[in-house]
C-alpha cells in the first residue's frame, strides 16, 4: 500500500476538520433529507474540500460521498467519504462528530482515516499495517463477559427503522455494563478500535458511515460481521463490530427473539 494515499487522506481530513471546527455555532443553512435527517452548508463545504484534495492528487479515482452523486474514475480505487458523521450533533454543538474517509482498491478496504476535530484525534488504519490514534498503535479490549461490556449503538433515520433497533437496545441494556448512543457511527467504530468501547452494532448504516471505521476495528484486532456472525461488507445494512472476544455473545443477543 503506497503511503501517498494515506498522506492525501490525512491532509484532506485535517483541512476538513479545521473547517468543521471553526464552523461550530456558525451554520448558515440547514436542509432536510428526511424529517430528522439534516444536512448543513458545512457538510457540503467539507465534502467539496475533501473531494477536491483527493481528485487533485488522484484524478482517475472514483468517489462515493454522502452529499453528492458518485463519480466513476478509470482506476480500481474508490474513496468512500462522510464529510461530517454526526451531523445532528454538529448542528446542535454536541461535540461528538468527525469526518470519515475510506479507500477501496478493487472493492477491498485498504485505508481508513477518521478525524475528530474537537478532540484533535486522528484515527488511521492501513490494510495489514495496524490502526493508530495520533500516531500511536491502538488495540481492541480483551473483555470477554457481557456483564463487563461497554457497548455503543445508533438509530437510523425513520421511525420504523428506529423501532427495528429498540428491542436490541433493550436486550443489551439488560445484559451489558452499559450501552451508549453517542451519534456518530464512524467514531463508534474508532472507539471500539482503541478500546473505549467493547462492541458496536447498528442497522441501516451507509457505506460512508462505515468504510473507514470497519478497517479501523479489524486492523486493531477486532471483528466485524453481520448480526448473525457472517461475512460483512460496508455495503451491508447491518453491522456488528467488537473486540472479537465478545463477538459470539453479542451475536447470541442479536439473534434472540
Ligand atoms: C449518522 C450517524 C449516527 C447513526 C446514523 C448515521 P450522519 O450519520 O453516524 O450515529 O446512528 O445512522 O446516519 O447522518 O450524521 O452522517
């Protein structure tokens, strides 16, 4: 894996992060993609900046990004981008949001960069090279019991989709140490990768919420599957990410009727 990809992704993440941070409390425009699914002018500006930085370096790469139409390049590389993950948090000045930049080569994730501008935390993973937080290697936890597990989840936009996860939430709440719903899937993955959480599950996420984070967890020694433990792709609509040691127990809870 050529580190020029990493350099460009990190530069884009830091530039976009600076823009996001200086825009907190200064949103000029909010529009709605659904009743509770909002997008701000800052999402769009961050997206423009990230895509411009990437395409300047790699004009023949494809782009899949949350707020714009996908573009197809001639190479086998595709960047999967969330310009602000945790937009609702950002809009309400709740300091838990980030940008997320993943890179696929011929469909396989090879690079993930997630930047939290409020904490100045840069998560970075390269296929086969491990996961890092601000340059320091990170690892998942070794927790093996559900009663010790500190878990996180999220709820998709749309009432029926929210309902779909309420039973899971209740089941984990009754069994785990605690369950949180912080509001940024990309950071949820990163927090599993660096051992702040032991596990994360969610339904109906999009590839841009997951691409970078999934690689972060696997490169930190964790496991990512669908709810039933089967093979996962970041294009799937359900995800279970954990430290590995607690994975089977989480599958069991998710499969409980
Ligand atoms: C959302 C966040 C949230 C998750 C939602 C996502 P967005 O992404 O990751 O945690 O629960 O399902 O859509 O819209 O803020 O980029």
